[in-house]
C-alpha cells in the first residue's frame, strides 16, 4: 500500500455490533486503494481478528463510567484525555483524509481528536436509536450514516443519511441465497444471540422445539449458540429428547448456517438483522430488553412491518408461545417463502457502497477546500 494513499481512520469498539460493519467498510476501502487504520481499545481488539491484514490496528486509551469501581470511574476522564492526546499526535504525524466512528467508548479518542483538528469526520449508527457516544458526536460531524431507519432521537443539527448496515464479505457472498421452504425433509433452525442475551434463548428454545408437532420435529436439525455455562445443559436436553442439535458458544460460519436455514431465531442486534435481511430468511426476533433506549425493538421494526419476521418480546417469551410461533412458520411453506422474500426486499445489500460513497465524498469536499 502506497504511503501516499489516503488514510481512513475507523474508530470502533466494545462489541461485535460496532465492529462488524466497521470491518465491512475496512474491507471495501482497502480494495479501493485506501490505507485503513482501526482505532480501538483492548476489548475492541478482540473482535479485530476478522479484519484484513492490511488494516493497521492501534489500541487507544478509553474508558466507560458503566464498569468498574469508584476509583476506576474517577480515572475515566484521565484515561479518555490520554487517549485523545495520543490520537491527536498520531493524526498530526499521519493526517487522515476521513475519520469515521462506529460507536462505543473506544471511538471517543479518535473522533474527539478529529474534531479538535478540524478533520473530515462522520459517524455510523447501526441501531434504531443513537448510542451514547454517537449522540454526543452527532452534532459535531458532517454526516450521521444510519443503519436502521428511522434512527432516533436525532439532534436537530445532525445530517442523517440512511445507508443501511454494511455486512461482512462472508455475508455479502451469500446475499439472496436461494431459500428452500420447510417441508417433509431435513430442515434447519438456527438460533443466535449475543453473549448478553443468549441465556434467555438457552432456557426457552430447547423446550419450545421439544413441544413442536411430531411431523415438524422429526425433520428438524438445530444449530444453537449458547453461552459456555449453558451449552452443556442445552446439548443434554436436545439429546435426551432425541433432537439432532449442534450447540456451541460461537459459530464462526454463521453466514453459511443462515443461508441453509429454514428459520432463524435471534436477538435483534443491528448486525444480525442486517445479515437476516441480506441473506433473506424468515425470523423470530426476540429483542434484548435491557438494550439502551430499547434499540433492539427499533432494529426489529423494519423486518416485522415488512412481514419478514415475527416479533416476540422477552416479556412474552415462554416455551409454549415460542413453539407455536416456530410451528406457524415451519408448518406453512408458502408463508415461510413469502417471509424470506420480504426479508430480501427489506435488505440493503448496497449498504457498504453507500457508506463508501459518503466517505469518498467527504474526502473530496475537503480536497476542494
């Protein structure tokens, strides 16, 4: 990569929900000949393994008031200030063409440094409600690229643009994969949930599957993500009920599994919703009830209103209700096929290209000035 190539600094961290769309943009911008630097903290770096080798990873000092004891909270401003100072020095040595934040506290240093140095900057919000950090920077950037539309609440001075949520290359490769509707042959149920939200699914889904009518249950194969502390119990339950299941804390091939599934049960994280809509699969969405601003319910709204997904609030989640909803989809091949098609119509497979265009336009505007 030429040292004269324009530099994009991507600031993200905290969770895979922030990192996955950041990874998609990094892959695309490298292919366009840009240099890419990921600015994140130690926690965010754990999700950086999927980023291309050409991405420079820099760890910054950042912190949140949401974790740690009293002393740790007292040190938060100092740690953030140190991170901002370090980011400013790096940007003065190697000036970015654009800085884009994807949310999470690790994005604060790079975005604050870009604001102080008057560098071109923007943010991408994955969810249907602005996160705390993005809410802080929304009035201080050129654009707020929105993955879920409409995104709210939005500051009056923010310039919001609906781009959709970029998906990783492994998902994009399976965009619009042909859907095989449920029938009298092997069917797959994929169950995915974030680390915080998987416990409720571990409790409800196995019993719900066991309650299914025998003509559906005997054809069903289950792939379920479950936390390490739940995985053994979940696997034992399926085995005791003679249900073929693969249970693991993490699947590294979710796009393949999703493309082969007749139905997906999932939390309504922004990346999961984007993957479901781009690949095009019927879904039962169970929003994580403790998400900030209830943003997972907002994330699910588009697919539900499009007729592609069933919304099941956790307050109504029990084995009997979930079993009825699973049977409703897998027992009606025509309806399931219509749901899959509706998911595809709702998807934004061009989200990465739309976000790239914003980045390049922002860099071009700066060049003209």
